């Protein structure tokens, strides 16, 4: 994750900020589903999706990255309802 090629990839900032946030809260490790699951392998994807409930249930804290603009730093319930991540299958 520290070489220049990786830093230029789409999503690197999201991963970097997640790690910074987790460290600021005293955590040493993070599990990020968007990069910890090989979506090319249907068997791995299926196993990971089935395990997510357990992963999140046993986590100390769950951070959610919302790819939405939040006007004035305030998110309404309508903004949350309209966020694209709320329609994910799991």
C-alpha cells in the first residue's frame, strides 16, 4: 500500500483515511470489505458475504464510507435514505 502505483489507484484516499480514523480511535487493524474480498472469485465472494454479519458483529467499531455530499456537514435521514450504499444487497 505504500508504493507510488498503489497511491495513484482509485479508492486509495478512502482506505488511507479509514486507517487514519481507526488509528485515531486506538485501533491497530482495519478490515475493508472493498479491498479484502476477491470479487473475481464467486466462491470467495459468497463466503465473504456470508461471513460479513459475523465480522461486523464482532468488530469494536464499524466505520461506513458514504460516497455522498453532505451539505453544511449535516446529513438528514432523507440524505441517508438516498445514499447509494443503502441499496447494497447485504
